[in-house]
């Protein structure tokens, strides 16, 4: 090879080497960023699974509480119906007593 050809070859090789080093640095940077994003994604996925488990437990608890409240509401409605019947009976008794009392007074006046 001639000296001029060797110079060109050395220059071209140096530029290639420099470009390879820049490309490697960029690739390393991209790989590092991707690894960091993957680690973040794994951490977020773990957090989401934990939160999902917590929310599922809370949903079960709310379902049980709702069922309990429904049962209590039904029992309260039955109690209210019984109380209304008892109140109606007491009002009927009161009206009957008052009617007898009026009748007694009326008979008393007649005597």
C-alpha cells in the first residue's frame, strides 16, 4: 500500500472506530434506559397486584356488610310491621273503651 492509501485507511478506520464508540455509548444509554423502564414497570406491576388484592378484600368486606345491612333492614321492617299492628290494636282498644265510657255516661244520665 502506498503511504497516501495507508493515510486514508488510517483516517477512515479512526472515524469508524470513533463512530463505533459513539454508537456503543448510545446503545449502552438506550439499554440502560430500557432496563430502568423495565424495573419501573415490574415495580408498578407489583404495586398494582398488591392494590388489586387489597381492593378485592375490601370488595368482599363491603359485600358482606351490604348483606348484613339488608338482613338488618328486613328485620327492622318486620319489627315496624309488628309495631303498626300492635298500635292499630291499641287504637282499636282505646276507641272501644272511649265508646263504652260515652255509653256509660249516657246511661248514667238516664238513670
